[in-house]
C-alpha cells in the first residue's frame, strides 16, 4: 500500500488527471516496491550483523553511522556493507518521468536499489550465475528459492535501456514484480508458470524473408531454448517450470493478409515439432482457449475455423482499446514505443507481397498503409495482453519484443553472437555459418553465399557454402545441434557398415577446428562421440 501511494503521488504530479499509462504505473510501482523491500530487509539484516571486535550484535543505527563516516564524495560508487548474511550492494538509480505539456522539466525521483552484477553472454546458454538483488534479503526458504529461480530466468533475458537501442542484459527492472508470483508457485509445490505471446504464423513474405509457411529450423532452435530454460529451473527447483505459448496468430493474421487456414497449419505443425523433440514442458494455447470458447475440448481444424468470428468479436468487445489510447501509449510509454517501431520494421518487408497493400502504388502510400497496419496490430496486441493479464495473472510474462524489462522479461529466442536482439523465427530464416553460428537473416540476403538445406522435402534453413560441408550423397547426415555443435551421423539402415574415408576425415578435422563441438555417430572405423582435430589423424 505504501508503495502504491508513493508511486501515485509521483504520477499525479507528473501526468494530467486520468491520463496515466497503465504500463508506466506497473513499472514505477515495481521499482518503488523494490525500494521499500530493500529498506526493510536492509535494517533487518543489519540488526543481525556482528562486530568483528566484540562478536556482539550492533544496533542498526550504529552500523549505519559507521558506514556513513566511510562514504566518499562520489555517491555513485557502490558501497559494500559487511554484514553476516547477505552481502548488500547499494547503487544509485534515477527514475525520470516523461516530460508533459504542463511542465518542461521532468520530475525525477532518486532511489537506492540493487542491480545485477553480471550480464548474459550473447549466444551462451551457460553464462555465470547472476548475483542479483541480495539486498532484498529473502527471509524464508520459499523466497530464497524464488530468487534462485529468478536468477535462472534472468540469464535468458536481454533488455534495452529506456530511450536506447543497445541491449542491457545486466539489469531486469521488473524482477521484484515477479518474485511474489514465482514464490506463490513454490509454496503451492507447482511448476513455475511462464507465458509467452508469440509464434503466430510464418511471414506472408515467403519470397524474401522465410523458407515457407511452416515452422523450420528457427522455430526448432526457439523451442529448444524455451525447453532449456525449463530444464535450468528444474536444476534449482524440483518441480521445474512450464512455458505456455499463447499463439497470437488470430489476433493479427487478417491485418497482414494471412489466411486462417495457414494460421491453423502453422500452430499444429509447431506443437508436433515440440512433441517430436520431447519438449513436454511447453504447451500451446490459442485465443479461443483463453476466452473459454473451447470448454477444454481438443480443437480440430473445423471447430477452430468455426470459432474464429466469435473470438474476434470477444477480443474487441471485452478487451478492445480505443485508438486514441494506443496513440497516447506510443507517445508516453517506452516499451510500447519499442514494440510499435518493431512492428513497422518488419511490416515494411512483410507486406511487400501482401494483398493488403495492393492500393499502395507509391512509396508514400505504402508507408502510410504500413503505419496503419502497425497501429492496428498495436491495438490488437494490447487487447491480447489484457486477456493474458486477466486469465493468467500469476504467470511470469515473457516477451519476444525488446523492452526495458519493467513489466516483462524480453527473451531473444535465437541469441546472436553480435549481441543484437534477433529477428523472430517466424519473420526470418536461419543461416548456419562454417563456424557453426546461427544467424537470423532474410532469405534473399544469403541466397548467393548459402545453400538451402531440405527437411521432409522442403527448405529448412540455409548453410554457408564450403567444401567442408560438401559430403557425397549417401555418405553421412549432418545435423546442427542446440545450442551449438554438429552431429555427423552414418546413414541408418544400410546393408553394410559405413566407414569414413580419408577425404571425410579431413573434412571432419576442418569442421572440428572451426566449430564448438563435432560429434560422430554410427561409423565402423571411428568411435562414437565428440572428436578432436588432433585425434583424427590416428584413425
């Protein structure tokens, strides 16, 4: 209550009456709540600290006075307070409200709070453990466990500082907001529930951007990462976690010209992929499921198509947001602005071959249509967000869009070695380099330098042209692994044992020198397992 009152006083001073963005309220409430939790825990921790000289408890005020005497003039430097447990790291953080017409100066609040001390390594699934928010000093076993779970979740996040385009993985502004939700699942002995609105359909631009209408290697890598997140949580919490993919295809497909049938086929193939890979911690829900229109029954293609009109009516009538409100959010809320800009970026290429832009004969007309569609998508996205908030209030909210992290965890599904936030799998193709790297690209940009690799008779990804990847047909199967590495496997069910020839061994040696891991399997003249370049010459 104290946090809410403090936050509302600040917002009412800064914004005109009844015009406070909902996401701004959530972000500031989280930060103020974190401050108050820190303050309470700080005093509690100090009361149990022992003097190194007398081994007697020191009064909190005595300890604080001692620390104050040691302060330097530079208040931005972190101070480490020696207490028994935990170690408390205090830094300066400033919250600045957007400038309003009524005041040319931004209202500023300066708080002391803790920040993360380590950043995620781009493309790495095993970065160092993040020592974060120790100053909140969880008092119960469940709260301590919740923070260990949040450490795992945070390692998968990548955020943007407000007003910047540079990733900042070291901090997660909304961490304190999700701690009670995680702890509630722990107390109940349930898996940690996470939800990710995503995986709508493949881009309608199947000429320049994607391999086709169905999931491919991009979706496979993305699902693998979500499954790995669940496994990481299982390592610190026995009941693990489950990720619910809230597929938002029906919220947008009519806006960009994708058919309802294509939307159904994509979601069906996606869950078949997850099942075939053994990703049992991942499940998919559609809008009709969230709205209770399926009554828990299994959805068939026929029932899916029949329910779509009712879905869209319900979406607009119950959770619709006026266009004026969306425009206001774009102007005042940094996360909404980032999402809107992202929509415009992908729509500029997505709609190139869509029937939606048939009337856009000039460049200016085309750009006008793109912005109109982007705003329509923002309206639907806000409605879909409200459904999730109403139906899944205790889930940890994940997002595939860059954000500040105040109200959700932005998670790159295919981390890039460059550190840039990746393209979404359904808006791109995956290019595999000779070094085994996975890069999210538009297909038109790699057609000269890469070759398409087929799976089940259709394009699945692009592989860099190189003699090391040129294996005679029927000699071996090459499978790229998650999160990295290459499996070279003998063709199964052949009448005679397969062996690797000298030329094959030279290629293996070259690949092993360039890639993080090369594993062989099923050959008569080399043992199964990871190989080292220097060991190949002895075969």
